[in-house]
């Protein structure tokens, strides 16, 4: 079970250190950044969109923390989390993966290509009602 959890987590949150430039003797770190690009749903039926780099989540799978940088200044938009560091965990139930942040289950997540979708309406112990669906796009940052 622990091995399965690590495999799923590794595929979910690309956070690796590797050399990107074989001609550069200095090691480089590649960090996957998840950019919130769209929030839909809720009671009011919101459909909020965000530019890349406005709201960025970086998952640290060593410490099980999410670093959030939220530069959204429009209080009318649903943007999930404020800037800060949050603990997280992943729960797998019947082949589905669910994200918990600071002890609260956020919802089911799926990754397809460079897209991460977190659906608050799909919970590990039933369905939610009038939750939000958060769509993220992955970008890569290279740190030398």
C-alpha cells in the first residue's frame, strides 16, 4: 500500500531534481508549479478564470506540504487557498484519489497531461453538493 501511495504521489506531483542541461556542470532543480486557471461551480455557478502565475501551488512530497502563492486581488473570484504553506495528504478509495489539505478533504483529483482537476463534488465518502471544480495547468520552473 505504501509503495502504491508513493507511485501515485510521484505521478501526481512532479517534484524532482535532475540535470536539464547536460553541458552545465551545476545541478539544476526542476519544480512543477500548478497554476489555477479556472474555477467553476458552486451555488452561484461561478466561472472564474485566472492567468498563469496568478495562483500557483507547489507540492513538496518530502514534507507533504503545499506552498501557495496567491496574487489574485479580485475578491469576487473563487480562488481556493490564500498564500501560505499547508499540509496535505492523499487518500485512495476504490481506484480514486482524494486530496486532503490541513485535515479537510478537498475532493477527488485527476491528472491528464498537464492538467490537474480537483472536484469538490466528489468526496471519498459520498458526493458533495454545490462544490467547486478547480482546474490547474502545470508549468515547470528550473532553478540553478
